[in-house]
């Protein structure tokens, strides 16, 4: 499975607003042991742990190491308001691979 295929599966299963690539892959610094870091922002409420597990299930058998976060939009906004360094870094340095309405997966 390619990263593009993984994002397409997440979009089909979770109907997110956005999918962000962050970390070493987004910075162009990934090595052979680097995992792929993804943030999936969904427009509905839910427990982030359960949503993230659902995302991992969708990507079972992907063939690459993955660190996945699935957060409701309201939680993202709350944590940004609280000064979350991780989320600020994701939105500053990350790459948006999917945005609802664009119709495209990067």
C-alpha cells in the first residue's frame, strides 16, 4: 500500500476534513527506519483513541510503520487554544495531503 492509497482509505472510512503528514517525512528527512506520521481531522465528535484505532484497522496490512492520530475538529481547536506545541508544529511544518472540498489527495 502506498501513502496515497492509505490516505484514500482513511478518507473513505473516516470522512475527514483534513489529513496532514508531519514529522520526518514532511520535512524530507525520513530515513529507512522512519515511521509515517499522520493527523486526521474529523468533523464529528468521538473519543480520539477509538477513532485512531478505527483508522489503524482501515490501514491494516499497509506495509510501513505508522504513527496515526485521529482528532475531532473541536479537540484540535481546543488544544490549539491551549497552546499545543505538537499541533502548532503539524500545521506550521506539515503537509496537507487531503482537504475536504478540494477533491484531491496529494
